[in-house]
C-alpha cells in the first residue's frame, strides 16, 4: 500500500457480521492494523489465530450453557 492520499487508495474496512463479540474486532484489525502490505501480511496470521481462539471459547461457553449438568 502506497503512502499517497488519493481517494481511490483509501483504507478499506470490513463489514462485520453480527456474530461473536470480539471476533469482528479481530477481523477488522487484521485488515487495518499496519500501514504497509508487508506488516499486514505478517500480522494476518496473528489476527486469524486470535479470532479462532475467540470462536472456540464462544463454542465452549455455548455448549456449557446448553448442558445443565456440565
């Protein structure tokens, strides 16, 4: 991504699905945290891993709330 300030090179944003709290924030940060493509590419793995971690925790909490004995 270049440093030019043309309107066509504006930062892109992500539409968040109304899903798990925090996962949308991780997805959005994955796309906008960092200025250069190299930084975005390097950090993408970290943000994806964070989103997956939050999804797993949400699934675990959902299962616990549905099972009365656990």
